[in-house]
């Protein structure tokens, strides 16, 4: 009889473990100040729009101005984050946000603000955010250990939501005492801390043996990766479902506070503060809950809880009841966002992390931007209260429909770099920007293993596409059924070298080894590389013909 105690489940690192890392800690504190300034500005901008005569639709446009530029620019910004020095990119984006906030403070203090000017300068700050948002997420795995990524994502969510708890309340007080201009000025000053930390951070230079990619090629490579990464696509799908409906709360909360609940600017700030306090409470509870539930179950439960609270806000008439519902909303909000953000970071390899996270932000910000306009129109048509009920019901139904079709992974693939492909002598170093290149891989497979081999090659095909292939196919020889030929094309010789040296992962190696296990002993694979014949300039390869004789 075995009397030994059952093995204990390994404990996760403490939520505060990443704070032991000096750069993460300094940047977290600086971002807390910046996030507080941003939320103070959000209160000021939305309230100023109301003072300038804007209705529910115009107030919702403030959120659109905050998110639409990010939606438009986040993909090229993500590509730049993978091919340029991220530290300098972050410095430039933070500086642009500082200048936009300072300009808005100046025109508001001079009583020269107009709705168009308010939206324009808000958009300028959003441009700066577009160049920062994906890179800030992307550098997190550099600042903490792999085991601390979930905790770092949770702490970053806490950061934003502590700011949401304190920033709106302080912003509401400043508006009551001095007017919106003070909130814009404080926001401008809040960016200085992040600028200082980034300036003194000595980030190791990235090693790129093949040089930097072109922006257009980097964007296309990111798109191919996202299309061929099922686990990451599930994260994007659940994010989109959530934010399209969840964004209705942020777009319309000022209107419900100012209208049905009859609250002042300070009261509106306290409502937003309730969301932030709920998020802080959720962050404290989440480390104990997360090991007991799968990521998919946790996110699904939190999305449904959030949906119920949004509907409740549309029904209650008491500010106190609304604040309690917002408290629970904050708990659900931080649960969904931290889980999705950590999953996105873990699922992406280093070479595609920033551009992949750009797609995550594209879905998130795009949903907020379009939702801001959409829910503003719904509120104009049906009333503010009814729009909250519609948003809550829509989120509940969308979550129920998507929980099975877009299942979040319980285990992330190993995306550590692996140079498992043998070097090829067919290509010149460091690879020419000519192509396309056709790669043909011949596999010998016994008849009894053909079905298993074909199934095993499906994930191999996705791996080829993720790393750069534009087309992929697997063909069986009609004369010899034991011969299979895999073909894929890559845009250039250099792009194929990137597959060899910069983009392969351990998971790709595992999938390829599984396919190879079904091949016959000594049966390959045999690889051939072909380049598009019309891409070559053969003039220098041909002997020079003698000049024609000139007759007299």
C-alpha cells in the first residue's frame, strides 16, 4: 500500500514577484502615474465635450478619437517595433503624447477649445499611444522571467485599474475646483516619469544576422503568422467578442451618469473609481482562482459576469447600486484582460511578438472605437438605459456562442527559437532580395503510414506559413504512392534564410519530428531549392559578344 502523500501542485509565483525586477518596477511606477494622468484626462475631455454643447453621440466620439488612431496605425507601429530599437520607438511615442496633452491644456486654459480641436488633440495623443502600446506589451518578457509573465500581465492590469480608481476621482475634483485644463496639464506632466525610465534603460541590442526587415514585408509576415496560429487566433476572437460589447460601458457611462443618475463630474469620477477598485479586488483574488480553472473557463465566466453587470447598470436608478455593479464589472474586466494579454504574450515568438500584439491591440482598440460610435447611435435611438441592457444581453449571447468555437488554450506551445533546419548551400549569404523561391521536400512514407503522415503534415504546413511561406501544399506521387512531395513558396531568398535562422520554434521542430517519424528508414526528407527563373539577371553570366564590324 502506498502511504506517500500525493504530489503537491506547484505554486505559482506571487503576484508581486515581477516587482523584484528593477526595470519592471521602475517602469510600473512611472506608468501608474501616466495612467492616472490619462484617466484624469478622459474625465476632463468627456466633461469638456459636454460643456461645449455635445450630446451622447459627441461624448462617445471622445472615446473614438482616443482609439481610432491606434486602430489605424497599430499594425505599422507593431512592425516597426520588431525591426527598430523599441526603446527609441517608445521614447518617441511618449514624447508625442506629452506634446499633445500640453497643447490641449494650453488651448483649454486660454478658453479657445472647440469640439473639433478637442477631438484633434486627443487624436494626436492616440497616435503616440499607437507607437507605444504593442511595444510596451512586447518588452514584458524581457523584463521578467517566463514563469512571471502571467503575474506581470496581472500587475499591469492592476496598474491601469488602480489609475482608473484614483485618476477619475482626482480628475473630477480638479474639474470641480479649477476646470478641465488642470486635468490636461497634469496628464502632460505624468508622461515625464516614463520618459526618464526609458531614457536610462539600457536595453541589449537585438541580434539580426540578416539585417532589419522592410516595414511592408514585416507587416505581411505578421499577417501570415496570425492567420496560421490557431491558438493566437482564438485569443483574438475572444478579445473581439468581448470588447465590441464591453466597450459600450465606457462609451456611455458619462451619459448615464450625467442623465438618468443625475450626477456631477465628481460623482462620475467616483463611478469610474468603483470600476478601478473592483479591478484591484479582482487582482487580489485572481492568483487563488486561476490555478483552479482553465483559462477558457475563467475568461468565459468573467465575460458572462461582466455582461450581467452591464445590464444591471441600465436598470438601476440608484447611484449606489450602479457603483456596486461597476465594482463587480471591474473584477470581471481585469480577469478577462489579464488572461487574454498574458496568453497573447506567451503564444508569440520573439521575432513576431510586437507585430502579433499589434493585431491584439487592433482588435481591442478597433472594437472600442467602432463600439464608441455604434453604442452612441444605439443610445440615441433607444435611450441610454436600453442601450446598456442591449449591450449586456449581446455580450452574454456572444460569449455563449464563442466559448466552444474559440477555445482558449490551456497549454501554450513552446515558441523558443530553434534552428533545426540544416543550413543550405544553395543560397548566398545573407540572401538576395529576389524571388520567389520554391522549396520542394520529398518524403518517403510506407503505405500503411500514409494517413498518419498526411495528418501530421497539416501543422507542419501551418508552421511553414507562420515563418514566411506564401503558399504550401502536399502532393502524393501518382506513380509511386510511397513518395510525397511537400512544396512551399517564399517571397525571396533572404526571407527563406529568415525561416532557417530567425523564425523556427521548438514547437515547429516537434511537429516536424512527428511527421518524420512516419517516414521510411532512410526515406528523407530530400530538399531542393528553386528560384523563379525570370528573377535572375543573366547578362553578367553570358560571355560578351564582340562588337559588330563597322563597314567602310
